[in-house]
C-alpha cells in the first residue's frame, strides 16, 4: 500500500512539473514573439516564423527521441536471470 501511495505521489509531481513547464513555455513564446523586432520587408507577418519553425523541429525530433528512450527495452530479455 505504501509503495502505491509513493508512485501516485510521483505521478502527481510529474504532472505538476509538466504543467508548469508547459505554462512557462507558453509565457516565454508569447514574450519572444511580442518583443521580436519587425522585419523591414515582411513586417509583422515574419514573426510567425519565431513560433512555427521551432514547433516543426520539435515535431520532427519527438519520434526519434521517443524511439531512443524505449530502445533498451525493445531487446531486453524478460525471462533472463541475472546471477
């Protein structure tokens, strides 16, 4: 019972930390886009690149990071006995 409570607490802590990081990210992106200088030719339209280009990179890199995170478990022998 005690281990269940500690894992629930860890899960709660991870959720709160993740939520704080997401909220911080939204705040920082808003400040970066709002305070970015205007480009001479494109004007305010150019500011959208400050948001969409990093999002595109995250979209492309996320599957690779997830694949690398689970790579060790893909080949682990579940029935192996360590002596």
